[in-house]
């Protein structure tokens, strides 16, 4: 993948994560970083990391798998952290 493709890939990753930002905490939404935290964990004494997209090396064929894993992770997160 060419470095010129990174912005397109970043936007695709961001699109996968955006639906979950409404329920969680959006920590960064800048041109090269999109970062979401979960709620504060009493057990770990810090917010729980949920997901991020950063402009780096990415394999585009993994987008479908990533979207599916993100959805499953969000569903499990919701079950374990009802609010």
C-alpha cells in the first residue's frame, strides 16, 4: 500500500469506529488520529481503551474482518458494562 493511500484507509477505519463514539468517550478526532475510550474502570483505575485509528501501515483487505471484530467487541463491552 502506498503512503498516499493512508488517508483513505484512515477514513475507512474511522467509519468503522464512529458508531461507537456516541456511547463512549471520543478522546481524539484529528487528521491523523481517531481515539475512543470506554468508561472509567474501578478495577483498573483508568478509562478502558476501546479503539483507535492512526495513520500507519494498514492492510486494506482486513477491513471486513476488523468491522466484524469491532462490532462483536462493542456488543461484549455493552454486555459487561451496562449503563
